[in-house]
C-alpha cells in the first residue's frame, strides 16, 4: 500500500494550479453596487463589542459561502441548507474568488491514502495492538479513500481496502469498505477539526460478511490549496465478532475541484 501513497503524493505535486483571481473589498467599500449575489466569498468580520476609541472589535471571525442577498445594512451568505446574516458595519474585509471553475466547488473531491495507523483491538478472548504502514490488515481502515464535498461543511466518504495475508500456511484475501459523512464546523475550505460517522463491511475468503459502525474525531490541514493531511482518532464496533477497535490514523490526500481556494487572510 506504500505504492498507492507514493502515487497520491506525486499526483499532488504535479497537479496544475487552478486558474484563480481574487477581488478584495475593505471596510466601507461593500454595498449592492460593488458586491453581487451568487459570488463565493470569504468574509472577515467583527464579533462582540466595538471599542469606542480605537474602533476595533473584540475579535474577528471568518465566514465563507455564496452571497444570497445584500442591502443597506446586512450581507447574507450561505449555501443550500444554511444562511448567515452579517451587518455591513462589522465587515472588515470581503474576498471574492473568481474562476472559470467556480461551480466545481459544489462537488469537489479529495482522493487519498492512509499512511500510518495504530489500532487497539479488544474482543471476547484477546486484545491486540496493530501498527500498519499504508493500512490493509484485517479489520483496519481502508487503504484508499474518497471524500466528496457536496456542501461546504459536509462530505460523503467512501473507503476501500484489499489485503492478501497468510494464516497457518494458507493464503487468504480480505476486503473492507467504509462509507459515512464527515462534518467540518469551519468549512472544508479551511484547516479544520472534523467529526465523522462510519458504516463498514468486512469480508474474507473463508467467512461471511460482517458489519460495523462507529465514528471519529480528527483534524484536516490543507497545504497549497490542493493537498490535505488528516490526523484522526476513531472508534469502530464490529457486531458479529463483538470487537471494539480504537485507532489513530494519518492520511494524505489530493484536493480536486477548487476547494480551499482563498489566499491566506492577512
């Protein structure tokens, strides 16, 4: 599986940059004549109370989404199932991303491979600790994965793994598939913690398929707007085997379709 990880790394380094431009508006420049609905934007705005002397806000926050509406007092951004209203006087900076590929943000992909996992298994008869380079041992996480970002904060995940292994002189093959949803509170275009739900199926040559469910908590860091590293701790319960698996995993992926296209905020 190390070969799969190497291919993913090379793809990330060789993939051409998406053609992008950024239009930035500072405080006081934002109104209905300069900003139009439909654009995908990053908004940096003030939270809390404003200092009457310096004019600075208690803290600054960042929001990303499509402009839904703008009037004399508020800017509304959002996507399909969420909206956020921000008072214009609180906005310090607004960045609009313009690209011939803007629409691909709605269905961008992350393709990746597991680099390392440390897994602790407890069952009816014994406990085991496994350390895997590239994944692939029985009942571990899949070696390759795909995350499809249909929404800014929500992705559908699919993982696959296939392993040949030996036991008592015989050769066996096992496969595992995993699917679920991952929620990114700060949005998929940002470095963000995430929460994952998982459903999985496992089969081998000499046994029937069994099923499991679980969840995970992790952190995703995006490099150069096109490569993503994930560090995750997760729990999985395999029902028929009555086993509990707790693991820590490190994965690397390539981001396709323009996700995470904003420059670093100053």
